[in-house]
């Protein structure tokens, strides 16, 4: 399974960004897809994840601001990030797993995309 991310960049506080991730190769194996992030000096943390059946999980810090969506026909997962805060600044990684959940040991990872929130 290959994961390719797009989106990210620079946004002002209160602004929005959209991240997309497309999976290819043996995508039939995938159950969970979602996003982790890692800020400098911090551990990688789960931002949001969704299962093949559509269940979604969010970190408390992003609830009400971020929305994860998935298109199983296109093997894509998208993270819409609204009302961004400086503490959202991090490298965001797309992840996928054969299980219906993600962990830092999940099987498949994208290359990461930088999100910077600053005025």
C-alpha cells in the first residue's frame, strides 16, 4: 500500500487548510485510514481516523474544528481543518492499517506534509 499526501502549507490563525491522502496498491486490505501529526520535540499523536464502515475518531484538541472524510471508491481520505491554531503546527502524516484502528505502529504511512499556522 502506498499513501500519497497533498495539501498543507501556511495558514493564519483562524484559517483553514485541507489535507488529502490517496492510497494505491492492494488497497482492498485497508480498514482504518487517518492522520497523525508530529510537532518538533513532540511525540506523534493521532489527529483523526476513520474505518472502512465510516466510524470516525478525533483527538479532543481538534473536535469541532477538523473533519475527516473518506471515499472508499477512490481510496482517499481528507482532513478539513478549520479555525486553525498555532498549536496545530506540525508535520501531518497519512496512515492506514489492516485493523479498524490506527496506532503509531500502523502498517502504512505517507511521507508527511507540513502544516504551519502563524500570523
